[in-house]
């Protein structure tokens, strides 16, 4: 059963299907951030659209897989950021529901799509070729992004949750640490069995 599932994951039709889903999702994600990007100083532009950038990393991973290749640094970036920002968005939208007492159709869409993000990046960990130095670079990127978001105020805007920003920043830092540790456990630690793509 597991071998059949892994065979499905690395099959060309499934990889193409994920790419077809992720490309428009990535484009829509950048569109979603359009108003915030319009108000963002150029120096911070790279660090604002977190979720679509994570999805973009994964698109590059899928393209490499389709050509029978591995791109370990991109795999590391995708796995960590897809999980981190996927879980982050799920929790933020759930928190909005707690605060407002409502769960809008848009919030449901965001929860489901971001939960899918968190899952898809981890599904392919048996095929990744991530080394520790890749993860160290991604840790620098990820924690630097947290500083940009919560020290320089470039985090995704949830006006309803603005009074909780310090707590959200603290939570986000530890979510980054957990995401890095999870990818290390699933893809880097010695003794892991890895599969060919």
C-alpha cells in the first residue's frame, strides 16, 4: 500500500497535476497580496508574499522532478515554508473565527488551500536530497523573514488580529523552529531511507 502511494506521488501525471494546481494558486497568491505590495517599500517586497513564494519554490521542485532531477536547496525552501506558512494561515484564520464568531467562505477557502500547502511539501520528503547545509541556509532565510515581518512590520495584514501582533510574532518564530526541525527529521537526519524520483 505504501509503495503504491509512493509510486503515485512520483508518477508524471500526478506531478503534472500538482504543478497545474500550484501555478495558478501561486499567481493568485501574489494577486491576493497586491494591495499590500503596492504599499510596501521596495527593499521589503521579497519578504511580504510568504505563501505564494513558498508555493513558487514548490513549483520549481515539481519541475525538477518532472525532469528526473533534484534541486535540494529549493526542496528545503519549499518544505519548510510550505509547512510553516500553511499552518500559520490555518491558525490565523481559525483565530479570526474565534475573535469574530464567524467563518466566511473566503476563510474556509484559505484554510483548506493552506492546509493543502502544508501537506504537499511534506509528502515528497522521501524523495528530497536535502543536506544540513541546505537547511542552515533556509533557517537563515526563514528567521530573517520573521524579523522583517515582526520587527519591520511587513507581516500579512489581519486587521482584526492587530492587537495580538506581539503574540503572533512569538508564535511565528517558534513555528519556524518547529518547521525546520520537522524537515530535518523527515529529510536530513542520518539513517533515513530515501527514494529515487
